[in-house]
């Protein structure tokens, strides 16, 4: 019998393409790129990302299979966000319902390395790719005074973002994944995009009432 070996990373990219296109044109991103994102929306989003990264780190650390792909550059990201918030004069606040739902989902899938990988993919490769464009745009939107508050986006102590993504993909491909696991990873990555969409929507509505 002829077995077709799917590439996990190619499948992840192909099967989240629509979700990625959609999140790129989310009103949060549109307002950011127009230089019109309310500061309160950015702060709310940073606050929500703190528990999300804590939950992601925790779930990955407890999963021997999924944690092998986690380079030091991608661990402990919540601490950077807390530092950035402090520079902005903000505390870590209280997570929104959307952030709580995201953390609950991470907890639900903690025993499934394929699903955890889908989450790690969405956040980590997103930070290493589009996150770099977003950092430059934040500096344009809020002025030079926020440059020191962008440590979350800064991977320079660990090498270039491109090299880190290449390494992530190589590590992820080194593990052998069954077709069913690849399906679950892609399914969960799409779910992670949707959870991220909710975070963005929540941060815009919180800015309206702020
Ligand atoms: C307007 C905002 C965004 C822009 C401009 C953007 C841009 C990009 C670009 C240019 C790449 C390709 C990089 C490369 O091929 O090396 C990329 C990849 C990626 N982005 Fe975004 N992105 C945005 C938002 C997001 C968000 C909010 C997420 C998830 C939370 C995300 C997740 C990803 C992922 C997972 C990849 C890796 C795709 C792959 O190669 O498999 N992006 N993004």
C-alpha cells in the first residue's frame, strides 16, 4: 500500500489560510494599520494575552511531545507582556471572558499534543511573522514613546524571527504525526484563530466603554 506522508507545517498553513486572511482584516488590525487603534484596545489585548501565554506555556511544559518544539525564545512570553504593560503605566488587569474561554480551551486540550501544537503554531509562528509587522505599526500608531513597551515583539536576544520560525518548523516536522493527528492539529489551529478573533473583538468593545 502506498502511504502519503503529509507535511504537518504545509497542512497547517494551507488549512488556516482562510482564517489568517480573515484575522488580518479584523477591525482591530484595520484600525491599527490606519493609526486609529484606541490605546485602551491595545492595553486590553495585552492584558488578555498574559493569562493566555501563561496557560499555553503551562500546557506545553506538561506535554513531553509538544514541549520538544518549544525553543527558549518562545517560553515565558507572558513576563514580557507584563513588563510592557508596566512601561505603559498599566497593571496586568483582569482577563476578559474571551481570554478566560481561551485559557479553558487550552486546559481542555492539554492531554492532546496534536491540538496543543495547533495552539502553539497559531501564536508562536504568528508572533514571529505578522507580529513583527504589528510591532512596527504600533510604534507608528502610538509614537516613539511606546518603543520600549514592545519587548513582547522583540526576539533579537534569540536570533532572527525568520530563523526561529525555520527552527520551529524543523522541530515540528521531526516528530512523526499520524494523519489523524495532523487533522486535529489543523482543526485546533483554526479554533485558536477563532479564539484570537474573539480577543480582538473584545478589546475593541472594551475601548468603547473605557
Ligand atoms: C494584520 C495582521 C497580520 C499580518 C500583517 C500578518 C502577516 C503575516 C505574514 C506576512 C506571514 C507570512 C510570513 C512568512 O511566510 O514567513 C504570516 C504568517 C503567519 N501568521 Fe500572520 N499576520 C497578521 C496577523 C496574525 C494573527 C492575529 C495571527 C494569529 C493570532 C497570525 C498568525 C500567523 C501564523 C500562524 C503564520 C504562519 C503561517 C505559516 O507559514 O504557516 N497572524 N502573517
